[in-house]
C-alpha cells in the first residue's frame, strides 16, 4: 500500500504536462469536458474539482472530474461514503488529496459530513470519585479510535481506568447491535466528566473547630462517532499520516466484512431452525389429528 502511494507521488512531474495538454485540447471542443474516473489514478497538480454525484442524473454513479466546475466541494468530499468501497479507491483518493494539498475544503462541507455521521452516547453516573481526577483518565481516550483508546486505558495506572474502558466497550457494543458498526469503525468523539451530587460531611479541625467537606461524585459522558475516513485522509498533513489512516481503513473494512458474513450465517441458521421447528409442529398436529 505504501509503495503504491509513493509511486503515484513520483509520477506527478511526468503526468502533469500530458494532463495540461489534454485538458486544453478538450476545452476547445467542449466547454464542459468530463474525464472518466480512471483519470484519478494519476493525481492532478492544477485545480480540479470533482463533480458531486447528486448533480449527475441517470448516469453511472462513478466519480468524475469537471475541470470547469468551480464548486467548493473539492474532492467530492460531500458524496464519498465514510467507509470507502475498496482499498484501491482509498489509495487513489489519498494520492489525489496529497497532490492537491494546497487546496482547502470549505469548513461547511466538513461540518455537514460530521453532522450526517452516526453517533452513540454512553454514560456512567454516580461514580464515587473526584471529577477532576476522573477527567485525567478520560483524556487518555478522547480523540482516539476505540481500539487505540482501549490500549491506552489498559496501561493507564489510574484506579478508574477499567471503568472508563468498560463504558467504551458497552457503547461500542450498542453501536454493533443497532447498526452493525465494529470497534475499528468508531472513534471517541467526546469523553469527559461532570459533577454529580456531592454529599456534605463534617470536617473535624483543630482547637475544637469544625467545618464541612464534600464526598464528591462524578458522571461520565461518552460519545462514540463513526469514523469518516475520507475526511481523516483529507485533514492529514503528511503522507505518513495518510498511510496510517489507509491502514486503519483496511482493518475497519476487514472487520466489517467478517461481521457481515457472520451475521448472514447466523440469519441462515435461524431460518433453518425455524423451518425445522415448523416442520416438527406440523408433524405433531398430523399425528394428533389421527
């Protein structure tokens, strides 16, 4: 994967001249030329804007490049799925973004994509622990993917680290039950602690004085969000960061395919079991009728 991405980067200087000449020749005959999706295999150095798929009615749903389109939707960021269909498409997109890294995507496009992502809320209430100390544990998990957050909490020496890991696993299981998302497809979007209902206690002090102290309680709020891999690749500043996200994308797709196959097998077994139970019921009814 890394070798193919680097090789695409090395072919930029050779391919740029051909693309400039081909695009200029096309623009003379056709005012709005559209290149096929195979042209994405060679990243473009000049300004190319990917046409949104929603504006192409009754055509094959493939990513196309419209050179004359001045839409702010650079890289078709608003139309790409969070989990790209194949590793080849992901590598092509990463190479295209790296070649055009001087272009910036409009903030409203990224905000719209984040708004459309699915999120899952988990919480744990009335924890007998200081919220300030609990926040130190939550900082280990915030902003990481679910597998990486669990690794960080596994080696964290804080006493409440297993509790935070338990909340993350429980919320990830909820995402799997509802929409079939695997832990490698989720990231910790929010993880923080708030104050609970504190208990007032008597504080004994010197010289016969007394005061009050608080037995502090805290609540954990956790939000797991679906990982938007095209946005992560787009926001990566170096080619090594893009490679890491491509590796995570490959792992997430593999986990998703395994889970899908297991789910289909389980549904098939349940269907066969229901057929066998129905057949046995009919046989018993026939025997009782005799």
